[in-house]
């Protein structure tokens, strides 16, 4: 009887340990960013484009980080940040560009390491 109790206790402890190890996940942290709108996003392919519109040039890198933070499927992402006004049918009012690599396909598509991002604001741009 005592042997069964100890064995059952050890089995329960092992199960709890495995369960605890199995639930370790990296949480995605929210990024504080000014308002933005995703106006186009590719949902398939190894190289995907995400186009975002904003109403000002304030904290563009925070907008980029918020968008990039939500991109988790394996691919290479090209994030385009445009002003919501000031563009034409033929040319956007591009404020910034960025890239993010997720997985091996992301590395191949962007030249960045898995999980890396790159952001570049376009100098001298304005957005009302």
C-alpha cells in the first residue's frame, strides 16, 4: 500500500514538472504606439508586404514595432508606413520602411536573422 502511494506521488510530481515545462511560452508584449491602420496585408507567400497608414510623423518607429510585433507566421515582411493623406494614386506619401524576418523563409526573403527587424524613417517627410 505504501509503495503505491509513493509511486502515485512520484508520477503526479513528474506530470506537474512536464506540464510546467510544456507551458513555457514567450509572451508577445504589446507595444505602445500612436493610432495606425493596416490598409493592406499579404497573408501568404515567403515575402509579404504590410502597408500601414498614420495621421502624423510622431513615433513612427513605435508604429513599426507594434505592427512587427503582430507578425508571427514564417515569412519575410516588408512594412510600409504611409501618411493617410498627401499621396496620389501613383505615389504614396511614404514616411518609413521596415523589414522583419520570421523563421528560415524570413531570413531568406529579407537577409535578416530570424526575429530581427530593420526600420528606416524617410528624412524630411511631413504628414499633417
